[in-house]
């Protein structure tokens, strides 16, 4: 069972990019062929130097004339906002939301481009079957809360919504269970144990 937890689990490894010296028309053609609205711009050593977007092209197209050569290095937004393949899906989503970005270049520890992750890629986690989500959560509960192997609560999942049933002796344990459930990729919401189930 594949657990989709990190950017590396969902990213696209085949990435269209351009060098800093790529001319305007080549950038437009690369975007058209790959059907994307932005491209990573790479330096000579394959590190991500910046990102050039349709907006960058349109803004500069108004001021262009035939005597001036315009390249990706001149048009790009820098520094590029990038993400590690080991980053969590949640942290990548926050980074995109904060920067109003549709996609992020994925880099290794040296800053070399190894993939691209889009909003759509991050949403793949919500396509996980309910049975997979329930199985992973049961494993986590057994490992963390029931060392003897006995189930602490029963887990049911429908359309990504987790429902917990059973009883716990401490309200603090209820909060911990909910937090753990929310970390499972694909979980949309968590319905906690009813108050009556939290008794000694």
C-alpha cells in the first residue's frame, strides 16, 4: 500500500525547463507544447535560477522591440520558490497558498531540479480509497496507542471522512487520536468520539 506523504510521492519527474539563455519565442513554444503556464529556468549547473511565467512574458512583450534580445534569464522571477522532495504534502500546499503559486520546482539537496509538483498533484492524496485510509489509520493507532495489539477504537472511513467509535479513558487521548487521524493523507475530516465515550 503506497502512503502518499511527501512531495516526492506525488511529483512529476519529467520536467520541461529552459536555460537562462532561452529566447522569448522558445519559451512561448515550450509552454505551448507542455501546456503549462510557467517553466523553471536553469543555470548552467542545472540548479533552479528562477521561474518564468506567462505573466512575465505578457508584461515584457509590451515593451519589446526587434532590436532587443530577451531571454529567460532576463524575464524570470528570482529567486525561485522551490521545495524538497522530502517535504510533506501539507507543507508544500501551504507554500503554494502563501505564494499564490500553481506549481513548485522540486529540488535535491544541491538545488538541482528533479521534478515539479502542481496543485493537482497534491490533490491526488484525496483520491485514495477509503479502505486504504482506514487501514493506515488502524496501523498507526495500533502502533502508537495499543502496544498489546488490541484496537483502542474502531475506525470507519466514508468519502475520506473518518469516524471514530469506541471509548477512551482520557479526553486528552481523544484529541491525540483526532490529530493523528488528520495526518493521514487523503483524510478530508474527522468525526471524533462522542463525549459519552470518553469515560474512565
